C-alpha cells in the first residue's frame, strides 16, 4: 500500500499502513522524500497501522528523522502499533522517536 500523506499550511501528515519491511522500503523511500519536499514546518507521523516492521523499515524511519532535522522541520509521531513498539524496544529507539509514553501505555494494557 502506498504511503498516505496530506500537506496543509506547511504541515505534513504521513500515514503508514501495512508492512514496513524490506519489501516496501525501496518503494516508499522516494514517496517519503517527495512528501517531505511539500512542507516547510512540521511532520506528523502515524505508525498505528503498521502491522510488520524490520530493520529496513527502521532505516526508513531513521532517514525520515535525519531529513526532517536537516530541513529544520519538527517531527512528531502521533501513533504507534504494537509491531513498531516491539521493534523500538528491541533496538532501544523509544527516546529517539518519543515513544516512551506509548510504550508505558502498551505495558499497562
């Protein structure tokens, strides 16, 4: 499934659904970079629909983090799936993507 994005007033909402694995990463990278070029200020990222993620998907998220910082854009993750939280836990990426609160909520459930 392609990357869904909406740009409005200098803000971008990115929605990832389905898999974020090596099989999707190569096709989503150019879509992601194009979407970033559409905005000036902030990027919101919804990962709540991601049902599978591997290291290629993590690399894509790290690219997004690096590119938003390079462009002076803010990045906020607004939703996390259990698969994403599990990968962040394994790779200790909660702090980098602001997932500490989401991980605590997942543990409490």
